[in-house]
C-alpha cells in the first residue's frame, strides 16, 4: 500500500514536471538580480542615481570639491611634495584628498601623527587648503588620541601654499 501511494505520487510529479510548459533561457542579470535590482541597475546605466549626482559635482559650481582638482593644479602638486616624506594611505585627485599613514619619529617613538589634506578650491588662497593633524600617544600599550597644537596644521597649510606659489611662477 505504501509503495503504491509513493509510486502514484512519484509518477504524478514526473508527469507534471515534463509538461509542455514554455521555457526560455534566462540571462545572467535575470538570474542574479530580482525586479528591484533590475530597476536600480537600469537607473545606474542611465546615470541617474542620487549618489552619482551627489558626488559627480556640478560643472558650474566651483564651491564643490568634485571636478576642479587635477594633477596640474599647483595646490595638488605642492601638497604631494610637502607630504612626500610621510607614507601615504590615500591619494584621490578627484576629491582633492590626501591622507597619510600614522608616522612615528625616531626621536619620540611613544607618539605618532596622521595628516589629512583637503583641497577645497583650485585658487591659491589661504582658505583653499584644509589640513588636519591627528596625534596619538601610547598609554598602557594602547594608542590614545591627544589634542594637538593648532599651529601645526596652519604651518603645514602655509608650507603647501608657499610651495604652490613657487610652482605657479
């Protein structure tokens, strides 16, 4: 009795599976992405996403940091030259951002520094460059953040601007 019921169910399943239904080959996009993902993908291909519009920058707007920084910009070159003695972690010409790795001097191995330079405008002006310096000291085998003298970032900004002026001549 058990085998008979099993045989009937098995044969019914095989017959239904072998039905004359319409089959077609799916594309890779149809297999991987669902309907929501397909809509997003088509929007990305058209270039109309919010994030793309946000980071692309407006060509008429010079206050954003999107499209004006180039390899030929004197501030960009000067920033790279001033920070050339530090190990660099990130250098992004499109956003105008340079980030150094933590740097420890031989004189004071118990403290380390990290420098971030952001080029805000293509013009060689005091407010075109923003420098942030981060300091950490070691306490009980852990690196702890410390405040830094505000004169150090200003001194680096001045070095960058001075070098940019020299490069622009």
